[in-house]
C-alpha cells in the first residue's frame, strides 16, 4: 500500500480545496471571492492527478509482479545454487517502490485540512500590525449617502476620519461591523482585516469604541454611533479613529470576513 502514498496525498489536498471552495463558502476565510473558480479548478486537477498516479502505480506494480514471475519461475534451480530454497528471496530486501512507511505521515496535514479547515484571521493577526499606513494625503472625499445610520467599512471610516478635509463624517451616524480587539491601555476596537488578494497580505483597519462595554475579544459586533474627532488631519493623533457608540450588537461572523483593500 505504500506505493499509493503520493496518489493519496494529492487526492486529499485536492479534496480539501474542493471542500472549502466548491461545497462551502469557507474559501472566503483565505482569499477574495473572485478567486473561487481557480480554487475549484486546482482542487479538481489535484484529485484527477491523484487518481491518474494511482492507476499508473497500480499498472506498474502489476507489470513488476508479472516480470518477477517470469524471471523467478525456476525457483528450484535458484534454491539449489545458493542454498536458500526460496525462488523469490529478493522480495524481502525492502527495494519496493513504496518508500519508507513514515512517508504516510505526510498525509496527516492534508487530512487535517480536509476535516478541520483553519478559522479566519482574527485579533492576533490584527494586533501584530504596528499601525503602518500608506500616506494617502489629505483631500476631499465623495459625499456620503443620505440617511442615518450609514453603513461604512472600517477602511472607509478610517480614511474619512483621518484624511477627509471635507469632514464628511461630521454629524452623521455610522454603522460599523467587525470583530473585537483590545488595546494595552484598556481601550477596545471594532476591527476588520483588509486584503488585496488573500489572507497572506492582510492589513488591519479599526476604530476605537467609546461609551460601551467591551465584548469578548474576537466577538463580531455591529457598532452604531458617531465619529469623535481626534488630532489633526493626517496626523498620528488622528489614528485610530474614534466612534462614540450608541449601541453595540453582537452578530454572526459574515461569510466573507475580510474587506477588500
């Protein structure tokens, strides 16, 4: 059975990819929605490749077995010559195509990925980033939609709060959704991770929440409130932006936990 190790490994990895991309929305924990077709094709290709490797391996094993039967058919003569009396004595020397049995342990990570997909990035990943932000420059932003509250992403809220010379957030009620992170000084934030392609390039956007008790870390919440200006435009004192909360409501984690950067 060891000879089928590579085929099993390919099939398990392919099945894991198909599970998160074709049969569920779990792929959104790792990549943008637009990459789903590529994941499906990759997963299917790996499963088919694993099947092809298994077929080729099986045929090679059958041919090898037939060859041994032809070569060692006169087992009695071989036994008379070397005294072993075993026409297929060479089969016990471990020279088969299967390789070491420890290679089967390589299937464990693939099996774990298939059965237990990793969760989306959360507060730990957000807190690792040392608030390094690209210098976008101060300027005017398009007017916000009419009505209150207005739903904003954490990225857009932060951009307008820090860089908008038109102060478009002033006097508006906003609604922000993200997960809870904590600061070292007892403050807490509603946070979202922003990605360009996949989770590997994630950066964080967050807003400090004042006027409400902090839910547990990594809890997903919707915060409704008003912008609280801090610091000058484009200054370090303006980051992170602050929202005075009117309500904090716990919500389920969305299917797509990341914002597009």
